[in-house]
C-alpha cells in the first residue's frame, strides 16, 4: 500500500516517435505482413501478432524488428507456435 502513496512527478512526456504505436508503425508492419491481429502486451514492453502460417510470421518478424530499430530501439524477436489444443475438460 505504501507504493500506491508514493508521489510521482511528471516533468514531461516522451516524444511521440518513441511510442510503440508509432515507432515505425510496428503494429502496422505486422498487419501489412499478413497478421490476423496484433497488439501490445500490458504497458507496452511487448508487441505480438498472430499469423495463419509460419512463413508470414517470419516475414513480419523482420519487418517489425526493422520498425523498432529505425527508432534506435534494440529488439529481440521470436516466432513460436500457439499452444494447440485450446480449452478442454481434464478428468480428475
């Protein structure tokens, strides 16, 4: 609870070109490369996208990375499958 009472002073906003949504259009790069959807995780430490096939995902991986790096931000990227089966009832 003490953390919530901590005073925070905002001195200035960061430049708009540092925002994830506009940093080279990272999300739009994913959509342009064929993503089914793309979003930002939490406060924005991660950007992710869904693809129907690995080839499209790999193509977008480089486009999204290049969009970040064009703003001077270093990135790490991964192409990974979504855990397959989905929700199911597990017997006791």
